């Protein structure tokens, strides 16, 4: 609702001039600035609480929860704005990347709040972002989320949130229905629903729904309900388990032994539906208070205790109650402890004669299972073999041991090149997860000074370890960063170490072990230069030109930022890429350099159009990137020949003669622009953005943007709709939009008024 309200305000709220700042302020800009501030400062409140010493007071806990709800609400609001197209997809992707970004000094557990925000924004606008053009980015996001969902360092709540988001995308963003039934359900309904899904729930058997129709009046074991109730009353089970339902209630599922859990303290390891025939256990000749029964009942118990029982009785007992086909009552006790409340008299209900006997049964009388005194705890009933296995369990290896084991394994592996055996050896090391990045770094370091075939074999092993789930993408990246930290120390001994390291990274990208963005991150701003260029060269060699272009384009890596600061401009970048044979990654920039040469050689419209026809594919003529290149090249030529000449100060309004020359040059090249922009409003907007960036790069020369806007309108290069669309569009890809709006806003308002007046005159006619 708030997002829809803001959308209306963007259309209806008036613009105003901020007295403290230069420029016109719009509601959209204020809203976006506020959203940006809230997003970037989302963790400051939590940092204040974390800085406090000692546990938080109840008031501080409440304040922290309020701040958290506000933060998540803001994130959802940003997502709702994105759903209404008030935020561009580029901004949403930037938010997601910041939430997924891992700082070097930040542990996995410290990212819980960011990951919760990530889940919130995915639930809100994930459907809008998940389309064909952004599929590769979304796949990278969810690959990272899957990796973090498996991290034990994160709280379970956050891991479950991540898994829910992954499941939501897997279900085509259709939310899962939590419950089909409205309102609470009774215990009986819950049990019946469980019985429909499975005959057993937690080891307890529930009858299927059709049981009552086929076996009316019978218990689970075939006896009539009347007989069962008679036996129950005889041994007093109704009193023991506190209710008239006893073993099996009238509804078919009672509160008796059938629903006692296996881990009950008073009845260790009992499962009444699995541990033999209940009637044999009841007809033991003793009641629950220790009294003896008649001869027939005693004989029935002796028959149960014979060495050779029938097969059904043997199969019905769990293995822990049988030893060489005999039931040794001295091994284990199923009787409740002495101080158990099960057998104690309550409030004088039992007469003194009915109290349990403190002595042992008479000689020769068998001791029933329910009366046998405990001898040893159940935990001690494990076999000596199991105890031996537990005693032999070795602690996980230390770092030093792990490095030694790794070297021994690699020595054998590089001799045999048997990947499966090497993977098995790494598994047998039982390396803790915290040591896996170092293990990965050791794998790569070990073969740096060896042959190319050995390093290729190491890459094969790393790919197999990732496929088998031994290491993850995160482990590889951390191990790769560990290798980068050693480059300066190892470079003297291994001169080509950067080329060898680049080969490891390129192979990992080719095998989909890690995305190219993760490989590029530790090399930003020219770190380890020219390592990233070597990675691209190795990828070109391994995967081919087309796949490299596809991977690089999908990664959205800013190549300028991958260079040292002194070389961070497009002209120097293109020169460097030309030298490395990678200029094909930026065909438009290469085209711009060649078009600039053509303009300097012959700036006539016919020559320029011929060059475009000969060198630019027809399918690119309607591409916004090509229009941007064409407009940028023409603007550069026109302004260098007039208002941005060598002796002209851009901070001063140029003279009339320079302005006239600027207009004449634009008019001369107008046919070329009209040829590609006519009747294409979207391409005209791209041309306006090229003009905006040109002015930005030159420090917004005084009056230039407004002059160019007016000339392009008067010469009919750009239509009114293109100007209005440019004004309303929010696009962070092109810098300088705020200052550009300030310079031309008055003229745009005049243009809008003139268009309305013209429309009214046409209506009157």
C-alpha cells in the first residue's frame, strides 16, 4: 500500500527548488535517497547494541527487535518499489550483491542480518528479477545462498530462511501453502492425518483409516476388543496408564502403551507394538503389584520362557533382547525403577496386602519381565566391538598433520593420476571444514613449480573434490585468496607464478566451480596486476572466444576497475586489451575508436554513413549501445572543433561565434543521426544519455547541455517524448543525471507546457 501511495505521489507531487542545494528536487529523488540511506545504514543500530558490554536488558532487547522489524520493513518496501518499476533492476541487483558480499574481516555468523534482508528482498521481488536476461545473475545468487545454507556457522533460523527462498524459486515463485485446513485440529485428527501418510510415526503404529471397517471389534493382533478389555482389567493396565482407554481406546488410538515414546525414562526402549505379542506379556502369572496368578497363567509364562520358542515370537523381539535364540532375563530390565510413581499406592487406594513384595520370588518360580530388578543400564548393553570402535576413533588432524598428509597424497597422485583414489584419500583425512580452504591452497601451491601436466592434474582433482561435495566454491575462493597472499614471496623462485595461478582460476571458472565475479573480487583496483588479464587469456585458451564473451558479459565486471588507478579510463583500457588480444570483449569501444578515426579523416555525412555500413552489422543499427557510440563520437568531434577547443575555458559561457560553429557542425552531421534515430524514441533516449555522459566527463561546461537539448529539438533530431522519458527515467548506469536535470529542468517544463497548448489548439480546431 505504501509503495502504491509513493507511486501516486511521484506523479502528482510538485517539484520544488531546495534553497540549501542547487537543483530541483522531485519526490522520486527524495524517496530514492531515503531508501538508499536506510539500506546502507541498516546495520548501524545493531552495531550499537553489539558494542554494549554484558547481556542486554529487556528494554534493550525490545529496542533491538523494533529496529530489526523496521529494517526488514524497509527492505520489503524497497522490494515493493521494485515491483512497481519505481526502482530499476540495476538498483535491486546492486542491493542483492551488497547483501551477499562478504567482507574479509567478517565471519559467516556476522552476516545473519544481511542474509535475512536478502531473503526478504527475494521473497518480495525475486519473481520480477528472475527472467531470461538475468538468469545467470540469479543462478549465481542462489548458488551462493545454497553454499551458505549448508554452513553450520549460521543460526538455524537463517539457514532455514535461505532454504525456503531456494525452494520458493524452485516452485516458480509460487508460495507454499502452510495448511489446507482452517483452524486448529484435534489430537485425533492429527493422528489420523499421520496414519494416512504412513502406517508408523516415530516408531508407533497407527491403524489405517479402513482398519475400523475391516476389523470392527478387533485389536491390532486379531483378538476381539472384549477379550482385550478383559485382559486389561485383569492386569490393571487401565489404572497404570491413567484412563479408560488402556491399551487401545474405543477410537482405535489410545493413550496406553502404544503411544509411549521409546525414550521414556520409566520404560526404557519399550515399543509395545513391536516387542512381541501383548497377550503373552500380560498372561505372565503376575499382576502389576507382584501377586501370583493361577497355574494356567504360570504355565503359559514358562512356555514363553522355553529355549525353543516358535518363530513368530523370536522375530517379534528386538535383537537386543535375544542372545543365541534365548531370552536371558538377567541381561536387561524392562521394569520401572523402584521410585517410579507407576507402581506406588496413591492416597490409601490399595490395601496393605496388595503392596509389592520386597523379597524375591520363590525358588523355581520364573521372574516375569515386568518384575525383574534392574541389573545394568541399557547404554552398557552395547557390544564390546562397538565400544572398541568408539575407543579407536581418532581426533581430526591438525594443520601440520593435514599438510603432511596432503603432500603424501599428492606425491602418490601425481605418479598415478588416479583421481578417484585421490578423492578417497582426501575423504579419509577427515579434515575439519575450517581447514578445507587451506587444504585447497596447499593443493595448488604444491604443483606451482612442477610440469604443466601436474598442474592440470591438480585442477582435475579440485574439480572432482567439488563434484563429490568434499569442498565447496567458498572453500576454493578462500584457498585461492590464500595463494594470492603468497605470490609476492614465491615470485622470486617461480617467475611465472602469476600465469600458473591464472590457469588454476580459469580452469575453476570453466568447470563452473566458481563464478568469474568471485575470482575477480580479490584483484580489483589492479591488485596483483596483470593477474586478472592473464585469467581472461587462459579462459580464452580453454573455452574459446564465444564462451569467454558470454561469461564476461554475464559477470557485469567493470573492466576499468580491474586496472591500476593510473590506467582507469576507457582509452587506456582499450590499449591494454589490444595488447593482450582481448579487445573483442568490448566490441563497442573498439568500434568507437575506429569511428573516431573515420570522423577525423572525413567528417562528411556520406563518408560516415559508408563507414558504418561497411563496418557495423545491420543488426546493431538499432542497438542502444551502437547509438551511444555514434552520438558520443559525433559530440566529441563537434565540441573539440568549437566550444571545447584548446583555448576555451569550459567554466565560461562560450562566445557567439563558437556557439554558431557548434550548431553548424551539428546541423552538418544531422542526416547521420536522423538516419538511425528517426521514429525510434528509445534510441533517442540513448542519445540523450550519451550527451549527459559527455557533459559529465567534461565537467558540465557552462550552458552546453541546455544548448544541445535545444539544438536537437529545433533540428528535429529528438522528439518531445524522448525528452520526457529521459527526465522520468532513473538509471545509475549513466552518471550526472541530477546535475543534468537541474540545468535543463526549466526548459523541459516549458516544452511540456508548449506541447499541452499545442494539443489544446488542435482539439479546438
